[in-house]
């Protein structure tokens, strides 16, 4: 029976790393470091059980480049963070991996202030990574099999001994001369350091594991790229609706139709905006004086829409003179004078003149613009009422006050915008405009 020879065992490959010099005093170590550096050695390092003052300049250690690495990485992360947010949220035109425009409450898809928090966090995060891993790289870490760990005497580097290491990779390193120099510089012991190269071999399972992880990482972009060429009938995702499509109706719109009931609307009158409940009093206007706050005599109010036996609308008894009232201190609230007239002119110019015109003929800028759009077929506008119309001139001051307060026909209410005192001041100014027109007409009439 033939004998099969056993496989030969490979001898470990040993590499000469350098010399390790031992010192018993930190001052002698610093002096030796300085002498070694002056001799021209650059690949040197020192190991001490505690920080030794002056050892950095003795070794010729320059200031670290780590702050510049952190600055560069931080600026790059800032740029990448802003660019990535723009790419992901503000554009969907870049192929093959487009972004996705987020529509959130009508806000712009790209706004620099809104992206500052994320950019700041990314800058801080990557700066921290740069500090941590940059320190590892500059110190050539990690070194799981440092050859110094195999030297028994080196264990005292954490207690009471100081060591100086000269690497064999130094350009001026000489095995014989370097050893003699270290002994001459005061080393207690100079020991040869060798490195078993077999310690640097990676475990065999890492390579197939890396291939598996790389294959899994490719699956996600592959699936995204594949979806670009496919059609989908489903609507685009809207991750943050934020009441964008809530069931609501906006003012000045038609009442929504009821589901399943053709021609029926949610409100019978077809309007979305609901009128005030009968008897509603505006905030702050719950007063006892109907003449001052409502424009009609006390106790003559009628229900909205009420009619007489012949079907004519009923109206309260409007006041024909400017009412007066007193406040808590007993001072009159209304006082018809020049100050009230000037106040009415100012408020009229703000709220009334845009439609009725400064002279009250219904030719304000808004009214003229509406008529122009109506002629072009772009709107349906009714010209504002002329305040010099005989029907308006004959109205009592209380009815004009009510019109300003609650609106009439196509004119909206202004009681929530104009105070009671300002509304009466506007009535006074309107009556002054009408009186001016009457005097003008009388002055221009032909003499008999």
C-alpha cells in the first residue's frame, strides 16, 4: 500500500521592522529622540506610559492636517446636502433616477431656508465622521497585529519604561549603524523587531461576504431603474396631504352637489356662505340702543324677509336724524361736527371710493375695471350704485347706515371692518356729497 506524504507546512514569512530602544527616564528619551531626528531619521515613534512634555518637537511631529480634512469634508457635505435635497424634492427631470416633487400646502418645491436644518445636520454628521475616521487614517489605524505586542519588554510601556522605535523603512536606516547609534544615545536595551506576515492575512470568509453585500446593494437601484420604463395607472404618492384635499368649500362659490341626488345641493339656496342666524349681533355690538347701533327706532325691528299682506317687504322705522348716545362716562358717542365730517371723508376714501368713486357716481376704479371685463366677456359685473340716485338721496340716514353695516343687493357688509362711529361718519359724508350735488344742480339751472 502506497504511503501518501503529508503536506508540508509553510514557514512563516518574517519581515524586519526596525529597532526598539528602551529608556528608564523620560528626559533621556526626549534627548534621544532629538538626537535621532538630528541624525536624519524620519520614520521614528515614541511610546510612553504618560504624556511627556517636549517630545513632539523632539520627534519632529508637525501640526496635524486633521482640521483641514474636517473643513473640506464639512464643506463638501454642506454642498452635497443642499444638492441632494434639491435633486430629491425639487426636480423630476434627471434620468435615470429622477427626484420626486413634493407638493405640500402650495409651498414652493425648493426654498433654501427650508433646507438649512438638513444641510446643517449633514455637515455636522460628516464632520464628526471625518474627525473620527481621519484620526484613524492619519495614525494608520487599526493595526490588529502590531509587531510590538509580541515583545515582552514592551509591556512595560504602560508602567515605567520609555521606548523609541526606528523603522527599517527609513531611507537612512542601517542595521548595524542604527543599532550602535541608539546604544550611544543612552538606550538601556536595543531589541530587533520582526513582523510575522501571516498575521496580516484576512479571513477567507470576508471575500464571499463582500460579494454578497455588493450584490444586495445593486438590487435597489436596479429595481428603481426598471420601474422607470414601466407604466402605472395609480396616482403619484402624496406623503404629506396636510389638508390639501380636505372636504371643504371656499367662500363665494356654489354649494357642492349632493352625491346621488342630481340637481340637489348641500344648501337649498345654492350658496356656500351662510347668512347670519336671525338676531345675530356682531362681537362688541350687543348694545341697547337700536338707533345708534342698528339705524332704526327702538323696538321696530322686523324679521329678515318678512312681508306685509300684499307681499311687500317690511322694513323697520329708520331713523332720520343722526342718533346720539352716551358711553359709561356719560360723554356723547356721536357729535356731528367738522371732525366727524373729516373722519367720514377719510373712511369713505378707504372703503367706498374704490367702487362708488370719490364723487359718489358709481365710477370707482374697481367698478370701471369690472365693467371693462364684462364688455370683454371675462366677468359679470353690475355697476356700483350712484349715491346721487334719487332713490338713494331720499333714503333715511338709518337705512344708509344699515346698508353699510349689512350690505344690500350686490354690496357686501362692512360692519366687521368699520366701527359704528366710522359708519355714521361715512353716512354724514355721503349726505354732504348729495347736498353738494343738489346745490350744483340748483346753481346751473336756467333762470325763469
